[in-house]
């Protein structure tokens, strides 16, 4: 029983980080109907930037993730202006190919700047835990999860309580209607895309603390992100959070009671199960009626 409880706690902590990593992807899809295959690249780039800053400054990498988020917002704005908005004018379906190409180019740039070797961030609390009786709660996973939910909370507050959030939700419901009430749709789309990519700043910093990574790790992480959003329902932020916890639990239970080597297969098995049993995902029907569900 202790082992099961320990496994469930660990899975929920990991799931919190997965929820943040997937939130930007599902937000972009919910508003723009764009499947951004460069999202995995953005997560790894955020990890590389926070790792580089940690090496240079020695500051806590999770705190550095806040600053990395600002940098990644700039990367998102640049990606939208140079690639996504231009391709959408020609053929919206081509954004899938364009973002994939951007990710491949970005992987090469990361390799040139930081090399192809394995990187990881190991703060002082990396191998320490809090203890509740016989239950150990790893500090790195706990801090990463708390930070992830703090960023998610800020994102929800922005979508619900600011003019930008209302503009984004209006664009998700009807772009023509948003334009009629005076919203600059193009500017709102650029800001929303930048916001979605900004979430990979802290998400990448958490990745660097919890896992080792290389430039081609984006392939693994875009797979996990796709699993989360398919589980929760494309376009639903609440669904992404639920799907992320399910994935985290699935991976930790598999590692504990089966084999670590099967971990990489868990996302794809979950995707297959969801597509067979409930193709719209946990919250997919709500997403289709209401656009982005914050």
C-alpha cells in the first residue's frame, strides 16, 4: 500500500508538469486550429536556455524558468510572424508541415549552439525529499509541480480576467464577430501564440531538472504533449490538466509495476485507447461547443 501511494503521489507531481507543457499547445489549437509541431522543440529550447543560465549564474533553474518564459514568448511571436501567419494566408493546413520544418531547423540550431550531448540541471535539492511517515516526496518534482500550477493559474486568470484573455476567447468563438466589436484579430493571434509558447519556458526549465535531454528529445516530448491533449480533448485547458495527470500516473505505475523500458510506449497506448473508446477526449465535446475552455 505504501508503494502504491508513493507511486500515485509521484505520478500526480509529474502530471502537473506535463499539464503546463501541454497547455500552450492546446490553447493554440483551440483558438487558431493550428497543430503546432514545433511545441516539442520549444520545450527543449526552454530547457537549453535555463540550463545555460543555470551554468552561468548558479541560480535555481526553476526560478530561471520565469525569465526563460519571457524569452520563449519572443520566440513564439517570431514563429507566428515569420511562419504561421504567412502560411495560414496560403493554406491553413500547411501550418502542420511548416511548424514541423521549423522544429527540424531549430533542432539543428540547438545542436550547433549547445552541442548534441546530454544535459541536465541538478540544483542542491535534486536528490532530497520531504518525508511524511514512510512516504517520500521528492523536492525537485514537488517544486516543479507547484511552479507549473502557479503558471497555469496565472494563465487561467489571464484568460478570464484581462482584456487580452477576453479578446482571445472572442477570437476563438468567431473571428468575424471579434473584428466587428473592434478587436485587432491579427495582433491578438500573435499575442496568444506568444503566450502559448511562453509556457514552454518554465516547462523546459522543469524538464531540465527532472530529466536529461538532448536536442532530439523534442521527438519524445511532442509525443507526450500530443498524448495529453488527445486524452483531454483538443482545445480544452481543463482537459489538458486531466490528461496530463492520467499520463503521469500511467508512466509511474508502468515503471513501478512493470518495466521502465515501457515508459515511452505509455503515451501511444493511451492515445490508441482513447481514440478507440472516446475519440473526442475527456472534454472534447465541451471544447467543440464553446471553443477554448479555460
